[in-house]
């Protein structure tokens, strides 16, 4: 991890299988850059995602519906989507320009985590 932290907000994502979640984030293009065996810091595409082992209480990930989601804002939407095409949520999550002004894709993550990757449509080359 860099000696100079970047400014921003980063998601802390609980996972029922923390070691099993790491390969998913690596497929998206993230690399482990810090943390411990119970708290993993992944960095990629100009942002961070922090992973924690789910347990009881507020970090519990319900089996029937995962209430958590992550949005990765990057102009590299196409490149990331190509890395995980088999995980794209179909039919609704496919890569396209959305009516709310974002070019984005929905990805199915560990434990049913919704991962959306997008960039403002007006800034994308068409």
C-alpha cells in the first residue's frame, strides 16, 4: 500500500468466505495491498475495497438476500466487464448506457454481492 493514502470513501464488504472472495476481486483487476488475515485491503482501477469476514451482528451476510453493493466508478468499464463476462448479471445488468446517465454493467459477486461498474455516459467515447 502507498505511504500516501488517497482521499475518498471506500466500501467495507463483509464476506461469508473471506479467502474465497479474494480471487473474485483479483479477476476484476484488484490486488491485495494490505490488511491482515481478517481484514483485506484490495486496490485497483484507482480505488480500494476493504474485505472483512462476515460474522454475526452488523457484518452478517444473510443467505437469502445480500443487502450490500459496491459501485466502481472508472472509465475502464469495458476492460473490467471483459475480464468477468461470465459473471455479468443477465438480462438486466448487461453493459449499456443507462437512462440515469451512466455507462455501466452489473456483476454478481461473492455471497450475491451486487458490483456495478460505470462511468458517466457523456464522458464515454461512443
